[in-house]
C-alpha cells in the first residue's frame, strides 16, 4: 500500500506538470518483491517513472529502512491514465 501510494503521487505530480485538465489514475497491476524483513522504523522510497504514455504509465519503486543500499522491497506498478 505504501509503495502504491508513493507511485501514484509521483505519477499525479508528473501529470500535473504536463496536463491542464483533471486526470485520474487507476492501478492496473502491482508486483512487489519483498527482499528482507522490516522493523517498526519508518520506510523511505525512491520512485522512478519508467514509461509514461497517453493512457498507461509504468513506475518502479524501491523501499528501504535506515540504509538506501539495502532495500527491503522493490515494486513495479502499471497505472491507467483516465482523461
């Protein structure tokens, strides 16, 4: 859920810069790879907009705790862009 939210916010931010009309985004697929256990500390995420077209966007997310070099999860999300 955290990674999906981070991806959605990045996409909304990207769309806001290029599109004047209101657009909605809807998650199509979310593939998460859990790499190591987490603790109750907060998570941080790096989001990369891999591809954005008129109707589809692909976003990669990496989440970590304490050390960015040791990710706890990686995900790829596909979003439909609804105009």
